[in-house]
């Protein structure tokens, strides 16, 4: 909370400093931004990267003219996920938030809002990746210490849903499925929390896409929009309404039954773990849509 508060406190300073970073008003549409980022990854995976806008001229442009990224990307901190490289973009093209497990908690949501609302990016990509260590830790019940348990709490609902839906999956398959569910969980957490983001999605200024990066092949698999995006927007609207979606029919429809076998492998970190097992009641049917 302190870091998020500090971020918002510094926004006015950023806006008036040299090279103000504000929406240009003539940027790409969500569709154009989607094509641009997909084309960049296609170049990267086929060995045709252009390494654009990475020179001294670009540094000077973004210093004097501020940043005008065309997409916001939240992804994992994993060093094998080099965002600007894998999308073949340059300085000032992408507003990137990195956190272990690409979770959307308070600080991450605040940072996303800075990108999509203050800077006005028309595209948000929630990017998970193959063999994510944070998701694997939850799936296997690895012993974790320090502040890591609190971070993993955000991943627990996705893993619980995966174990309930695929009780016979082996560990590798379980991790892969949970990594994808964790992308959907992140989008859902964001939409449930951020009225600013919901407002921009509702009026068409913003598109949110889930995606998975293959750290071996270099290819991004595009998952599309959250299958219940429209339902969440209808239930909550652009303004926050506490409890509206939790009380919806969807919650009752997808409520998680008591299933000790599905939670016995979750990280061992006490009350925080129990609290987030209750959150596993959120909708579990996710999938593509517009790509």
C-alpha cells in the first residue's frame, strides 16, 4: 500500500517534469496495437528482429518528448522473459510491470492503471510463461519463506481451480494448466479491483489480452480476452460496487466444494493460505474470445 500511495503521489510531478508523459491523443487503436505487438513477436521467433528505436536518437526523443507506449504488459520477473526483446520493440514502446508470477495485487494494479489510464495505452497484455517458478511452487507445495507466501496467495485460487478441474493430471501438466489459469486469475483480479480499467474496457479504449510465452521456442500464445469480461463489467460497472460480483449468480455456479485433496499441496503459510482458498469460489471457466 505504501508503494502504491507513493506512486500516485509522484504522478503530478511526472506530469509537469521535463518530457511529460501523457497520452498523445493520436496513438494506435486497440486493434492496431494488437497487430503491432503480435507482429513483433512473429519477427522475433523467426529470427527477423529489427531491434527498432534503441539508439541515441530514440533516447533523446523520449527524454524531451516523454513516453508514449502503445501497450502495457504485466509479466513475471523471470529473467528468461525479456519483454522488449521478445516483442521486438524499442525504448518507450511498452510500459512494463514485472512481478513474480505476474500477479495483480495492489502495487501491480496501481502500476497498470498508470499505464492504461494515465499514459492511455490501448492494449494491456497479461503475460504468463512456461515453467513459471512461482506457479510451480504453489502446485508442488514448496516451502517458501520471507514475503514470498503473501505473493503466492494470489496464485493459490488458480491452482485450486486447476486441481479441481484436472485431478488426474501429472505434475508437468498441472503446472502448465495452472500457469494459464493464473493468467485468467490476474485479469479477473484486475477487473474486480480497478474501476479505471473497467471504464476503459467498457467504452472500447482498452483491450485486455491474456498470453503465454514459451521460454524455449520464444513464441507467444495468444489466449484472447477473459471469457467473463463482459459479465464482470455488467455486474460491477465502471464504478466500484463492493460485493456486487461476489453476490452474483456466477459465484454460486462456480463455488468450490470442500476438497482437501485439492488444497493439501498448496504452500504452507497459515491464515493467508486459508483466506485465499475461500477466494477460489471465483469463476473458473476462462477462455479465448477476440484475439
